[in-house]
């Protein structure tokens, strides 16, 4: 029994389907500040281990080296701030 040859467009689709997929190129030059103490502080909205916000934790793998450097700079200021104080991410920039 002979195998039928699929038409050209179908053959191209089949070849593409069989190709190994390339992973997106992520920047890995700057290591994550995660120290495996992962818990979000309700008062600040930041991780008590690395001091990153949920958005910064989520976005870390896709950030550029420049963006990661900016996050690390902000972490230094957060670590110097008193524990439990307001953060730049809590949306409470008003005085009572």
C-alpha cells in the first residue's frame, strides 16, 4: 500500500508542526533576588523575602537587564524603609 503525498500547503504545515519550538530569548544576566522566603506582607504588598511586589515577581523573567536593574535599585530603598510602612505599590499616597 503506497502512502499518498499531501498537497504542498499541508506538507509545509506538517513540517512546521514537527520542528522543535524555540523558546523566547529571556535575559538571564541578572539573577533573581528571590531568597526562597516567599510571603506577601499585607501592609506593604511586597514579598517579605526579596521585597518585590507581585507585579515585579511575575514580570521578572520577561524584564530586560535595564528593567531588572531598576527593580533592584528600588529594592534597596524598600529594605531601608521601616517594616510594615506604606509602599509605593499600595495606592495609599494620601495623608489622614
